């Protein structure tokens, strides 16, 4: 299960990176619609994988898998 947690955490970081890089490179992207789409995709990725990490954490808490 630790592999899934690491995978989800890296997906969250990738979502944040997509948001930040798109904000920084907005002047280089010619279409504002493309920049807004990339920001939305990054935000959705962060939310979805954060919820998945919370689910894994709560499941581990109730199953006592940390020992």
C-alpha cells in the first residue's frame, strides 16, 4: 500500500507543478483557453489524488496497518 501512497503523492505534486508552470508560462502560451485548461486539469488532479490519499490514510487508521 505504500507504493500507492507514493504514487498518489507524486500525482498531487505533478498537479501542483502543472498549475505553477502554467501560471509562469502563461505569457508563452498563445491561447488563454489552453492555459486555463491546463490549470483546471492540474487542480482536478490535485483534488482527486488528495482525496485518494485521505481514503488510504483513514483505511490504514481503522485497520491499524502502521505497525
